[in-house]
C-alpha cells in the first residue's frame, strides 16, 4: 500500500506540471462542452477528438483523454436534466428523475446533486483504481494466452448477449464488429483478408471511422427519420439557485455513497455495463427513501444515486482497460486503440514499463474531477447556451466534423465512403434495435482474441483442450457459457 | 411448440433484416475461401477466425429470419418515418461524396451543412450556408494550418 501511495505521489508530480495541468483542463472543458451537446456521448467525443492528441506525447494525450472521459459524463447529466433526451442508456434514469425535478423548478438542486455526486463517485472510483490496479495486475501476470482468450470470450458474451434487450441482436452486432476487425493484412501470416481488391482496405479499417460512422452519421440519420413521431424537446430554464438546501444534502449523501459502492465494482468487472448499476441504484434508493411517493415526480435521491453509480462505473471500466488491456465499453475500446496507435499495449506489463504514464493518468483523474466540480456549477449558464444550439445547426456541425475527422485526416476517399456506409448500417441498427457498442468492442477485441488464441495453441502445440484443462481458463469459459445460456434456461423454466 | 400467440403475421421488414445478415454471412464465407493459406506456417491459419465470424453471422441471421417470420421483434415502426428529412440528409451525404474531391472540403462541407439543416426543418438556407461556410473555414484552418494535417485543396481553400 505504501508503495502504491509513493507511486501515486510520483504520478501527481507528472500531472501537476503546468503543461499537463493545461491538457487536463482542456480535456475537462472540451469534454463537458461536447458532452452537453445532445446526441454526442463519450465514445463519439473521444473518437472525434483523437486527431488532436496525435500531435502531443503519449502522457499528455492520455491526460487529455481522461479529462474528456470524465468531462463528457458531467456534461451528459446536465443534458439529461435540462433536456429530456433519451440517448445513452446509462443516463435514462437521471433523465427520468432529474428532468421531473427541473420541470418543478428544482433544476438547480438537481444539477448540484448530480455534479457533487459525480465528484464524490469519481473520486471514490479513482481511489478504487489506485488500489485495485496493482492486485489486478498481479493476478493478470499469472494469466497465460489461454486465460486471456477465455476472459475475452466472457467479455464478448456479457457485453453483447447479457446486457441489452436481445441476445441474438447483440451477438449479431458483435459478429459484425469481429468481421470489421478482421479486415486487412493478418499480422501473423501476412495474408490479406477481406480486402475486396481495394488497396486501402488491406491496412484495415480505422476504428475512428466505425465509431464516428455509427455514433455520428448513424445517429443523425436515425434522428432525422423519426422527426415526425418525436415530440420536440424543450430546454428547461434554471430558475432556482444552483445549490442544495440542508434537506437536499441530507437526502443526497447516502445515495452518493451507495451509488458509488454499486457502480465501481460492477464497472470494474470484465463484464462492464453502466446500465445495471444505475438501474439498481434507482430501485434501491426508491426502496430506502422516506418519501418513495416522490419517485417518478422528481425525487432527489433518484438523481443522486444513479448519477454516482454511473460515474463510479465509468471509473471502474478503466481498471480492466489499464490492467488487463480489456475494454468493456465502446469508449474504453476507442481509448485502447488510441494506446495501440502510440505503440503502447495496455495490460499488466504497462504498469511496470510505463509507470509515469499510468500513474500520471490516474493522478490527473483526481485533478480533473476537482476541476470539473469547480467548472461545472458556476459555468452552468454557458452549458445551457450550448444546449440551446438549434437542431439544424447542431447536426450540420456534427456531420461536418465527422467528415473532417475521418476523410480530412486520412485523405482517403475509401474512408469517406466507408464512413457513410457504416453510418447507414448504424441507422438500420438503431431502427431495428440492435446495440451498437458490441460492434466497436468486437472490432478491437476480436484481433486480440485471435492473437491470444494463436499463442495458446502455439504453446500447447495445437491442443485445444488447454482452454478447458487450465483451471482459471476453464472457469472463465464456464462463466461465459453460463452467461450465454443461463438466461434462456431460466426463462424456459419460469414458463413451465 | 406454443410460440407467441399474440403475434402471428410475418414481419416483412424484420425478415429482410435477417436475410440481410444471412447475405453478409455468405459474403464473409465466400471471401474467407479466397484468403491464401500456404505462405507462412502458422498453427492457427488466417482462415480460422473468419470462419468463426461467418458461422456466427449465419446462425444469428437464421435466428433473426425465423424471428421475423414469426412476427418480428419490437422496434421503431416505419409508419412514423419522416422520408422528407431522411431524403435531404441522404442527398447531402451523396453530394458530399461526389463533390469533395472536386470542389474541396469547405465547399462540399457547406453543401452538406445546408442539406442537413434542411433535413432538420431549417427554413433559412442562406443563413445555414453562411454558418456552414464559417464552420468549414474554421475547421480547415484548425486542422490544416494549426495541426498540420493535409486536408487537400479546393475552390475556397485556394483563397485562404
């Protein structure tokens, strides 16, 4: 433990240099601003802002990223409270309860409890990362390729089949992502795969093109197509002061802590998903509240708890990402690919090889969280202005930046056509209720799973049974199979 | 089989989605067969994972098709589709693909911006064009001149 604290202190030494403080500030500021814009979530923000980071060194780039990551979470809650937009599933609960509070003239209190709760949860989550990283790394060092492969299978099943409304549609998205990830030259054998005679495709598809296509182009098409049926959302004015009464405080602090306690461990599991902790937190708070009748009409506990759970799970996701190299959300998958483009492989060895980078990143998460708290509440008027950007200009701007962020950077006509084709696929997926995150995760994790499978087979000289005879690997695979067929069997039994 | 008694009619759109996934599986399988295999020795060849992806897509496509034939699943229905908005947006994207290498990012981006704004019910194309142009110039200068990405030239880029 003392060792951890010592390294964290060194991390602060890295993060507190004026240049890195500036990157952290730019990250949280841009992150909040982009996160406030309706229709732009953390995954798209990071994908669009990736080109900015290629011009700076790795440590600065990841400090910038982590600022953006936490910033978009704060910005997103402002949007769901003031403008009830059903977008990201993790903020649905906040939108439900927080928007009701805002409608009854309590927008200020809702924003305050969300921001302070995010700060509390973000800090607890970051403390969790600090002390969990080392043990997870020590565990991971015992992992061989077989265990990694099995762990990835478990993550595949949970992100696509368990979370979300349908296992079949989730697995379809995952398979599509795996296919996209296979495009290009196979690094081990040098053979081109799925290049369809197009030279540009032999280098593989950039994950930015896929992420921006799905989340920017696809989402814009989806929103345009449902304009007729959707009722126009109106931004609610903040009329009360942005602070909380004594009663608000006493009703908020326990939900913050309970939400953090739920969110962080669930986020840190190799299963991922921020929906489960936010919904769990909502139902627990409803049970424990002295005023359960207020739920659904704007109960402050229903904002405080789920917001904390959401932020703590976002912090938790960074544990498997940094310590195992296992991304369990679309945002983490895009961050992983950014690491790769710097020639850095997240995983147990990263902590030993690049301690300054990892601990600098963790330290800047603490700093970014403080900045966000200070930045968010006083600047609320600015964020409300961003919310009021008229739809036509907002989506025009999103598509323009989507174009320059992909075609502009690579100067590849193929990328532009791909961007729009994947955007159209994303539109169909949204319409027919297919989840989009498994596409990104499959695309990034698929090649890693193949690599580990090959290494495992090389070690075992082609004997598949190692996957089932090594106890850790067998356990992980058993969990994956249980997660895949368990719910189906359960349903069949209940029906009887 | 008991099935779902409340839904019986075939959901054509959902069935088509299932068939589309099956078609994708067929393309993936066909392209897998043309991957050359024998160049470098590898215990797990370059075709193993592609076959896995093809199989997964085929199984899922079949299940989706069956689900469609049995009445489909819950999702947004097509009656509410705003074809007018969707049309403007698709027009903007098509024009952008067709024109960007001819007239450059800023001019093509401005056209895309105006079409998108139109899709979201803007009635002021001139204002949209002005804002789109300004945004395009800012983005171009930022990426090309400040960050040093080579965005390429075009009608308006030449004047800057």
